[in-house]
């Protein structure tokens, strides 16, 4: 294809996006669009899968049968999200094995929030309320993103995430209405998860390398800083309702801007965790790689069995 | 308690679901593939759901102002009446599927019979559970066949699991005093009756999976009387952790 032809295809492509048309797997797309989408969708899928670990950590110790069932269902939903996000990613011409390989070798990233430990039951509440809350703010705009399979997967993901968020809030509410020990547990969880949740919305706009291009492709509709402000403004009244204190002495309502001013985020901590040196980066990767390696004989057996069955069928047909 | 035998009969069934559900829940996020992970979590979820229905019923008839959670979390090890089979650890995926398969074949037979109980609540629970348990059995049977037939390594591992778990199968068909009393009243199921059908069915699947039927005639039991394996205490310390650490609180 000549440069001119490519240029004209690119123009048609950009025009389609501008008209809010969906791009489908078989449509022509610029290589950069394809790669950016593989990066983002797989990062999202990996986050779902790694995100199963900190919550899975409490399934065996959930405090009631109702909570145990709800937590199992929630972690199962996350696995389901991972599954259809991997499938959406595969439509861009990459296999699931390749995607796992990228995760396991550290080439692909996942949400840094999952590198923090879940040390009490209240963390199940805080993750639902704050982490899923921040995820929804990040993800709702993606229901209208330009790449069809991703947008459709996100519609379902968002519906389930918003259920999870309410469930998390309800765990917190129960703790806050419970004994002093339970309330203290809830406050402690908020103290530990608040700042990492703010970091989840990404580096500041000045530091964000992908924002401009992603806005153009509707992979992003608002900047990181705008999303973070939205999250804070939405969450502070919820903390008030719970009777919990946001661990930020500089948090203050600003009449002029109509939103909350907040303190400095510790970006050194953010980059430390992103670069692989958070409290649980190693544990999470060991768990994922371990499950994959320990499961190799099972996957091999399934393939071998399927092949034998197929051969048998062929023989019978002959 | 007037319905003491019924109470213990229900627990005898429900504890199996609770403990197996607990074991499967431990695997969440650590399965050999995303699909098997989802399936095992799903089975765990079904079993915990069944457990809740049974315990809610048991709590209602206990006349002691108990809740489902009191029954699930606040008993002593000796008071749990699950069979030894379901408490065995997740040694590897072959064990997980072997344990599931050996239990599911029995479980489905039990559910089918329980539909004819004179106790309406048990009938309702069985009718709902039967769909779930049929799926569990299909899933575990397929995996036993896949692993038995797959590769040399998987065949060895599946055989190791069947050999290791076989000795716990006989207990499934033993009746406690509460069981006998309930069978007498037409409420309980006489599980000893389907022992033969069970071994016939299991043997067929194992043969198809290229696995050898263990020849040992030595079996181990005790769970139904509350005498468990050494694994049980650790399982319970996880299960009961919150309720024991923070007594008398609502979650």
C-alpha cells in the first residue's frame, strides 16, 4: 500500500471516529490504534485477574455465609470480566497465551492498587467502595469508546462494577453501625485505601503520556485530574454518611470551584509501586505465575484429550 | 429440642456442602486456567448457597434462637459431621477433581432421593440443588476423563488422586443414628442403598478414563461421627477466624 493510500485510509478512519461510529475487528485501523488498544484492554484484563487475589484472600475467612457467597460471586465476576476482556483483546490479533506471557514477564502492567495487601475484613468493604468506585469513574466513559468489542464488554463490566461498589459500601455501613472495634476496622481500611485509590486514576495530566492520543480515539473522555476530582467529590459525602474521616487534613470544600480541594498525593509511592516495588507486587506475580506453571500439566492434558477424541472421531468416520 | 434427629440429619448433609465449598473457595484465583477457576468458584458458590438453605432450616427447628452463621461458624470440630472426603486438601488439580467427582456421584444420588422425602423443606432444597449438582457432576466427570486420558503425567496424577481418596468413599454410605431415625420416618434417605450403584457408576467412569480401580478393601471413616482428619482444624481456623476473633457481632 502506498503512503498516500494509507493516508487516505487514516483520514477515513479518523472521520469515522469523529462521527462516533464503532470500529470493528475486521475494519482497517492504524497500527498505533491497534497497539494502544491491545495495551489498554490487556492491562484492564490483567487487572481483573490480579485483582482476584487480594479479595480471594478473604473468601475462606469471610465472617458470615452471606458475605462468603457474595465475595465468591464478586471474585467470579472479576474472572468473567477478565475472560471477556481477553476475548475483546484477541480480536486485535493477539492470543491469550501471548497476553499472559506479557503479564508474567512484567512487560504488561496491571492496576497498581492490587499490590496493596488486604489485612482485615474491612478491606473487602473499602475495595468495593473505593477501588470499584474509582474503577467505575474510569470505565463508564469507555462504554462509548470507539473500539466496538471493548465498548460492548465495558457495558457489562460497568453494570457489575456498580453492583460491587454498592456491596462494598454496604459492608462499610454495617461496620460503621456495628461495635467500636468494627468502626475502627472500617476507619483503618479507609486510611490505607484512600490514597492508593486516588492514585488509581493515573498520574497528573502533566505526567500522563497517553492522554492526548487516547482522547482523540475516545479511549479517554476526561483527563486523569478531572476524573480524580470527580471521584473525590463523589466519595467525600459518602464517607460523611458513614461517619468516617478521610485521611487528608487538607481536604476542604471550595465554594468557588464547587468541589473539594485536597492534599498532595505521594507520587513517589505511586511510581515505586508502578515500577514493581509495592508491598505485594512480588506476591501477586508469584501467585499468577505459580498458578500458570502449576496448571501446565492440566492444560496439556486437556489439549491431548481433545486431540485424541478428534482422531478417534476421524477414524470412525473413515 | 424436639426435632433433634432432624436437626442432626440436616447438619449431616449440609456440613458436606459447607466444607467442600470452603475447600473450593480456597482455590479462587489459583486455578490452572481462567475457565476452571470460574467453574470451581461457581461450584463453591452453589454449595455455600445450599448450605445456607439447610442451616436456615436447621436454625428454625433448633428452638434455640440460633442463626445459620452460629451453626456454620461456632461449633467445635467434633460437632461438624461432614465426611472425611470433602475436607481433604487441594493437593493438586487432580485431587480437586477427584474429590469432587467421588462426592458428586454420591451427592446427585442423594439429591434425587431426597426429592421423595416427607419433609417439604428438604424436598424444596433438593429440587433446587439437583440442577446444580448435575452440573457439578458433569464438570468433574469430564475432568476425571480428560486428566485420566490426557497425557502420561496427567494420568499418573489422576491415578494418584483416586488412589489417595478411594479410602474415604465407603463412609458416604454409613448411617448415623440420626440418619436411621429419619429414614424410619420417611424423611431421610437410606444412603446405604445406593452403594452398589455408586461403585458401578464410578468404576465405569474410571475405566473410560484409563484409570485403575483401587483394589484396597481398607476404608477410613469418622467424619460423620465428628472425628476428623488432621486437616480439619486448620480448615476451621480459617472458616471461624472472624466469628471467633470478634464474637457477637453482625457483619
